[in-house]
C-alpha cells in the first residue's frame, strides 16, 4: 500500500514494478530482524538498517525531489 500511495501522491515514477519494490523492502527488513534476533546488531543498528533499506528501495523509483529527500534521510541515519 505504501508504494501505491506514494505513486498516487506523485512521489514515485512507477517505472519499477511495485511487487519488486515490496519484495526488496521485505528482504531488507528480514535481514535486519535476523541480525538483531541473533544479537549481531544493536537495536539502533536495526533501525538504521531497516529504515535505510526502505529509503533505498523507495529511492530506486522516486521522482528527483523525493529522491533527494530520501538520500538526505539516508545520510542522517
């Protein structure tokens, strides 16, 4: 729903299939959860990985202004 809503709001170009974006976002989240559950990373590192993965996934299809905002969020993590 996030990707459809972002497309409807004009934030995504809709050039990358939403199912691929969702799959990528889920995989990134799963890896972060696994690493946290196995105590390989801390909770703050989990948040950075999880959010960083989502921002990167969104940036792959974002319009330029939104992409710039996402990249700024990535730098701030």
